[in-house]
C-alpha cells in the first residue's frame, strides 16, 4: 500500500514548510484544493505559488510528484492551471462536481497526468461503476471535504470493498482520518493508496509517522 502525505495548509508559508519536509521522505505529495463552495473550508491552493516553490529550490524537492485533489464546484475551470505547472502527475476530481468527464480525461492525457474520480461520504459507491470504462483510479473520501484532522468514517470501508469487488483492477485511494489504525482497516478492505495530513504533519516527527503508515 502506498502512503502519500497531504498538504492541507491555511497559507503558502505553511504549505511550503510541509512540502519541503515531505520531500525528505516521500516521492509523492497530495495537495488539497478547496473553493469555499463545494467545500466551505478555505485553505491554500495556488498552482502559481507551487510552481514558484519548485523552481526556486533544488533536490530533493525536484523529485516530488504531485497529485491535486480538486474539492471545487467547477473542476473543469481550474484543472488546466494545475496541469500547466508541469508538476502534477495525478488529478482527483469529484463525481458530484464534474460535468464533463471527456474534458477532464482529455486534459489529463494531454499533460501526461492520471485522472482519479472521487466521491464524498454521502455519495454511494455504486455511482462510480458507470465510469469503469473511463477512469482506472478512484478515491473514497472518508470525511467531509476540506478540513484535515477529521474522524475517519467507517462507511468508507464498505465502499472500498464494493469497488474492489465490482472493479478488481481499479486503483483505490482513501483520504481522510487516516492513522495507523484506519490505514490498516483501509488496506484490509482493499485500498491501494492512503492519504494522510494531520497524522503525519501534526506529529513531532513527520517522517516517523509516515514510516509507521508505510509499515502497515
């Protein structure tokens, strides 16, 4: 199972510190992006500042691959700005907000990025099955979109099992409330990737917390 540290930061200064720290122990970094509407949370999420950060620093930041979680009402309107940075290798869009999957997939293909389709806790996993031929990766969000530090919703485990049963070749990512206990539950249910923000960056030793999750 792959573990990816998540940047869920109130401002660029905090995001910069966390990205630099993540570069010490991870190949991937997950960036949460909100619009204050799809998710009422307001957190940092600037493709221009991300590009500037990477441009101004050297190894190990250069080795990072980024995935961006667009918790926004109009993913079609913002996806291009993230992909044009040349840094984003995976884009996560929400089924509840997406209006043009063909556009999303075409943009990702153009920039050599992977498209991932996500659902909120109150959305049935069965709705993802209609996109089996389009998307190869899916995210189960186990918390309300936006804020880090929320409690993992156990209903996510049933969703993981259903997706894995119906689409055995799908890559399943789980985000929200991930700690040593819930990461183990997610893995046992069939998750391939877990995303963790507060468990890693809220600890005194982010690298150690990351490695604890990896051992699972």
